C-alpha cells in the first residue's frame, strides 16, 4: 500500500518478495569495471574505464546508448560508492537475479541495492542500510533517469521476511514493521504487461502531483512540503484552485516551475493536476487505516473485507490518475469475483502502475484459487501470469559473504 504516493511524502507499506538479486564483486588491478549479468535467458556484458565520470555525464552517455541503459543502474552505484573510497584498482561484478524485470516488483531497486551492498563491502566502506537505499534512489533518478520514489530501495535494503515495512517517505523514515497475520498471505499475480517508472504515464502523474503542490502553496495559505501532509478536508478546501488538467506551458507561465528534482514540466504535455495531487492525500488515509486494521485480522476476520476495500480504492485512485491497464484491471475483476468466499479479500496494482503486478490479500489456503485465476487470465489474454507467494529478507538482514 502507498505506491506512487511515496514521492509525495506518504506512509507506505511494503513486503519483500521471495526472489532476489545477488551481486558478486572481485577487485582487480586493472582500472576498469567489468560487469556480467544474467537477464532472463541471456548474459549481458559491459565494461567501462575508471575513474568514472560524474553522474550527469554518465546520465548523458547512457541516454545516447539505449541498448546499454541497463548498465546505468550498476555503473551509477559503482560511481557513488567509489566516490567514498580510496581503492586504486578496478572491479569485476557478476550479477544474477530471479526478480522479473518490468513487472512492478522493484527489480531495479533490487539490482541497485545488491550491487551497492557488495561494492561497499569490497571497498571496506561502512554505510547504513537507510543511507545506502537513499544513494541507490539518487542513482536511479539522476543517472538512469527514472523518477522513482524511495520505497523500493528502502524495502530492498531494510525489508524483513513476512513483515510489512512501514515507511514514512519524508524523505525515508522507518517507523516499524507489521507482521503478516497468521493464516493470511499477500500474493502477487504478474499481468505480463511491462512497466517502467521511466515511462511517460508515471512521469506525467508524478510531475502533475508536484504541479499541484506548487499551485496549492502559491494560491492558498498552506505552506507544507509534502502533499501527503494535507488531510482530506484540507484538500477538499484547496481543490477548487487546482485545474483538472492543464498544459505544461500554461503552468510554467503562471507558476514558474516545480520543486521536484527528478522530473521537469514539458510545455507541450497535458497534466492531470487535480487527480495526481489528490491521490497521495487519499492514499495516506488508506494506508493509515490499513496498518491499523491488519494487526486485528487474526482476532477479527471480519476486518478482512474492509482491508480489501482499501486495496480496491487504492487501485481505483491509480486508475483515475491514468495508471491502469487492461491486464491489471482484468485481474482485479477476477479477484473481486472470487471474493472472501474463496479466501480473497482485495487487490491492487503495485509500483508505478501501467501494467506490472497485482497484489492480493488472501488466506494462506487460497493459493490454489490464485493459481487458478492466473491460469484463467493467461488463457484469456495469451500473456504469461506468474504468481508470487512468499517473502524473504532484504539486503541488511541477508548480509554479505566475504571470501
């Protein structure tokens, strides 16, 4: 829960999956960084001389070499860690991952955190898990050019098995962990539709949210830093000052710009300002209610229905922002049709939306139902529909093996 509200300062709840990215790092005397990674059924190689350029120069190079863009995640992390190190040699990095790419389950964050953890250990650099997560987010924003929030990196670094990370994204404060109640489980069904936070839909919605923040702080007396700090009644009072849509050119002429460092307002684009600004306000309220109810589920199974409704409303808010897809909507319909009678309480799209994975809350005995729904979806659409069923620890809890 929380999703795209992270960049607006909301509280989020995230669970690390039972799949992982591993990075093996070996120092070498030659002054270059050699990277080998398995991506699906193929191996990719990339090599770059050291010392590395500054982040903006790296970003410019990877923009011009789209086929090598995947290496930007790794090279950016190496550059950020190397800036703290006095090591004189180079590195060999071998990466393997069972986290599917483009499915809204934080494959990029897992890659960044695995590499950063291993490189920092190789260079004998002490860095906290939260600081490492923030470093990885900066790499994704400013080297890769994907305007993600902080939640995926924090979960990859600090997540705990079978416990929801409760994170306040202002900018990234861990408030605690919530146990998944006994007898219940969060499942994931992959829609088979690729998702990317660098895509136009996600970037448009994020930019629109910051446009809304700028308009509210300019046109009203409110001077907050994060939209998620507005209560729903406060937002309702300010909403009339927000246009449903406006062009970037009109916004720039009237308001000058936004405070977001990861996106820019494009003059020719139309932005869904009001809905994008409303989403984190409503999502903050939904997340707070979800966190409160989840702990009561073991003793009061009746709250499962309300938890499910909170997930459905979160999905509807994504849809209103323009971040839905036919595949994820169909999976939602299938879960709703099965319902609590078959052990499924609610579902929502994950991550940045526009495809990817649907998260489902159900009983631990409902795995067969989940797999049946995934098979029905695959038969209807012709898309593969993988199922995620387990949880595993993040990088800090997993640790580093030195040889």
